[in-house]
């Protein structure tokens, strides 16, 4: 992945769309890999997140080294260097919250519910944050989507006495969504202001920060997996670190810089749909009537948000000046 391929200045919205779609599809398998690792590796959520981040950091560092000096951007000025360092630290913190809380939610309430709540509430948080930080209008459909999402979450939490969707798992998924919303809005803001960085470097150092922050918690939880089924554990960890982590996040940061923040969040709904299908068909998770109803209401609310985004984008294109 060279800078000419992923560099922010050369990515079209169409290519950015393909990047985000691939990232969301790959992410849909990450929770399933985590659920399988919980069953036989002995790793807890913090240790699992540490190995995912550390593995992603090593793989991206190797790609960066192979890319060579010819494709690296010029060294920024000292003031730009400070701004870049702050951006990476904030992105790394958001990524740490996103990943650690998500894996904790998967362990607490299951793959399907954790993923639906995280990626279903994420667009609502992103729409609100983009409205406050960047002035992106919410509109009536957006306001309705917020209300619908809250209703869907209420059904998930209160339905069936909380036996299917545990309240603690819901809270963890909402924390994960907050981290996801933060890095999405930040990436889009830098893209709009022309201060976005090389997505490969952003992913690399963000994963480094995530691994460093989680190392103490991972050690206290148990850093090393059980000796039983070592081959299976290493295979799953290798997949988790490479496809839905190193590759997916590099593509995601590249695509998110050239797309509207809420549009990115809507595309990411590919993840909960695929994760729910994997949870039911391969992991044997049982979805109760309340879980299905809450999921439908939540995703319908986000569909309304997507419709609002399409209308807003069409209006912006209509009023944009014609190039001469």
C-alpha cells in the first residue's frame, strides 16, 4: 500500500467508498474471531485487544518499511509535527476505547448484540458530534433517527428481562460506539480542513498507542494464551491482526477522510449485519424476539439517517458552482 495509493490527496470519493465497504466487511469477522478465541485460548478482552493492536502495529511497520523512503511524505514543520502527534494520540485513545470496550461487550452480551449496539448507535453519535463540531445539519430525518435509535436500544435493554441483551454489555457497547464516533469525526474533520495525515502512519501509531496503553491491563488479566490448541489460537490471532486490523484500518482511515462522517457510519452497518449472521449460523447464538425487534428498530433508524445523508449530499451537489 503505497502513499500514492492511499495518500489522502489522491483518493476519490468512489475509491474511498470501496475502502470503507471493505473495512466494514472485514470488521464483521473480527468479533467472531474474538468469540472463538474466548472459547479456547484463555485470553481476556484486554489481552485480546493488546495482541490485535500489537500485531497490527508490527504488520503496518513492516509495510511502511517495505514502502521505502521514496513514497513517504516530506517531514512536516515543527508546528505540524506537534499537531500530528496530538492527532495520533487522540486517535489512538479513541481506538483503544473502541476496541477494548467492544471485545468486553462481546464477552458480556454476545457477538450479535454487542456489534449491533456498537455500530447501530455509532451513526447517531457521529451525526450529533458532526453537527456540533463541523456544522453538518441533522435535519428532521436525523432527529427522527436519534429517537428511533434510542427506542431500539430501550427494547434491547428492557426486552425479555435483559436475559438476551445484558445491560452491562449494552453499556460497554455504547462506550465502544463513543470511541468509534470520536475517531470517525476527527478523521473527517482533518479531511475537510486539509490536515489529514498518511492513513498508514495514522493506523500504525494509533495501534502502537493502543497496545502500549493496554499492556498493563493485559498482563494483569493474563497475557499469554493456554498451551492447548496453540496452532488454532495463533491462526486466529494472525487473522485478527492482519485482515480486520492492519489492512482494514489503513483503508478505513483513507476512505473516511474523503467521505461525510455520517455516510461512513452508515456504510459501517455492513459489520453488524454480517456479525449477526455469523453469530447465529456459526456460533450458535440465540436471538430472542426482543433482540430481533430492537435490532430492526435500531437499523431502521439508521436507515432514516442514511436517507437524510443522501438528500443532503444531493442538495450540496445541486448548489455547488459549476467548474469552468
